C-alpha cells in the first residue's frame, strides 16, 4: 500500500475539523491576537481541545504565537499565502450561504 505524503494528511486534519476551522474563522474575523481561552469560548469548545488544534495550526505555520508579557496570544500567520486562500474560501462560502 502506497503511503500518502504528510501534507495532505495535515490538510485533512485542518479542513476536516470543525475546531480547527472554527479557530481559523475566529482569528480571521477578529483580526487580532487572542488567548486560547477566548478562542475556546467563541467557538464553543474547551481549552484542551483548542490547545490541541492550535498546536497543529502552529506546526503547519498557519497560526503564530504573539508573546504579550507572560501571556501567549495567537493570530493567523499573514505571511503564509494559505491564510489568504482560507480567507477567500470562507468569504466565498459565506456569500454562497447568503444567496441560498
């Protein structure tokens, strides 16, 4: 059996997860660094689950850490071209839902 490359597996985890997509939607919508607790509250999930997916999003370079004193805040990595593609996807999806 041929083994799949790592990138498609990670893409499956990101796009196949309501939590990961919720994190990205929240960070894109808010357009500011947020702590995990705030992200969890906004997407209706718990801290541990959000932290797990934040780590995945950090590993894929979609989310970066912003240190604010002793606090760690998270924001989308605007230097990564995939973030703009995700923004475009979310915007197109939202427009389509409004028309339907």
